[in-house]
C-alpha cells in the first residue's frame, strides 16, 4: 500500500504514472537481486556510491584473539563493549564467540587509547595485539557488537586455534627469508577478490570466494613437504585458523605471519609486496604506507576495481565493472 501511495504522491511531477510504476518495479527488482551482496556488506544499504564522509582525523585499530570464552558470558561482554564503544563515539564491528574476539573500530585517538586501556583491565584481553593507523575520515557507518558462532567464519568446528595452531613467524624474519631468497611456500589464505589487488612475491593463492572454501581448496592442492609454508592474510586471523587446520591434516612445517599484511606494511611498506591490500571498509584498499588508494568497489558484484580497471568501458557504476561485464550479480 505504501509504495502505491508514494507513486500517487509523486505523479504530480508530470511524469507518466505508467513510467513511475516501471521505475518503481525496476528499483525493487534491482534491490532484491542485490540482497546477497547487502547481507555480506551491510554498508551497501545506504550511500552505496559515496566512499568518504566528513574529513576528520581518526585512529583505526584492529585486533583479535582466539581464547575460550564461556557462552554464558558472551552477551554480558557484548553489552559492556557496545555501551563503551557508543560512549566513545566509535564506529566499527566487534565479533564475539566461544572461540574469542575479533574487533575493528575507529574513533578519536585519545578515545581509542582509553578504550584499549579499559579493555586491557580484563585479563582475557590484556595482551591483544593491535594494528593501528591514522585516517582522515570515518570508514565505518555504525557501531556493531555481535555474538556469533565464530569470530571468522570457517565451518570446521574441530579447528580450535586457542588450543593448537602453527607457530608465528615475525614480519622481520619473514622479510629476511624473502631477502635471502630462501626456499619456501608463501600461501595467501584470502579470497580471490582480495588477492586480485595484490600479493607477496611468489605467493600461491587458492582462488576461493569465501574463507569457508579454504578447507576444500587446500585438499585439492599439493605442496612440497620439504619446504616451509608461511600462511598470511590481512591481519592474521584467517592464517591462524588456516594453519591450525593444516596441522590437523598432517602438515608439519607450517608458519603463520604474525600480524599479517598490516603489520608487515607498518614495518617494511610494500617491499616484496606487489599491489594493494583490500580492507573491509569504505577505504576499499590501502598501499604499503597504510594510505587509502584510489581503488573502488563495484556495487553490483562487490569486487574491488583497480584504477586501471576503472578506465575500461565496462566500468559503469553502479551497474557493472570488468568483473561483472554482463551487469548481473555473480555469486
């Protein structure tokens, strides 16, 4: 009834009512087709084409920890975090599960410092390893604290990184290995739309669309058992789970890059890294200096679009990009 009344109310604009009905139906169908994308990226629901908001100086932090949290306490922790983050004026997302915590928030630098100090008063979160950078706009639209089954969706219940995972390899040691040209396998555990923007030198990718596909993709590949395998991802959380799975499947010489790409960029910039690093916020991608790049994100298929790809005729926002040339959603 409401859409019908809305059409009547704007018919005085002089447009043919039949045209208005067609436009309404087209918009409804377009929105419906994009529901899978919006579920994966709720930020698309509003201001889909606006990348930035009001310029400001903020501090962005992310951290995670695999730790056994009692299910009976998760909602109490959630409520305290939600209240505290709202009080500090933060935006971002914090996920809680029985397996741990995964947070990404941004706010004023002083408030961020007070928040990390407050959170460290809880012994369970006192040793969180924060990756941080200063940014010139708010990359998130709202503040969410959620209780989930997993802090990073994987779908393998018996993989418990809090109890067993691969040893960390520091970014300093990793760079030294790359400098020396040491024989090793560098395994990127990220999704294919992320690796399309950039990877480490000689990195192997698994061409997965979601992290849940990693176990199957891993089983389909063979690796040299005599070469160490270094897994990596954006901030460390996925390679920690991935390496735990690899250990459970009999891999022995496996490491995980401590702090992921973000920590490596903090220390060494883009040395041995080719391209940009995709991030799950409105910046879309960052370079080795942790600065936002000019990469865009297609509203139709959610794939990141590089500057070079934005010059191609098929890049017609919001309808298509080189990754969805036919203008249709690709799952």
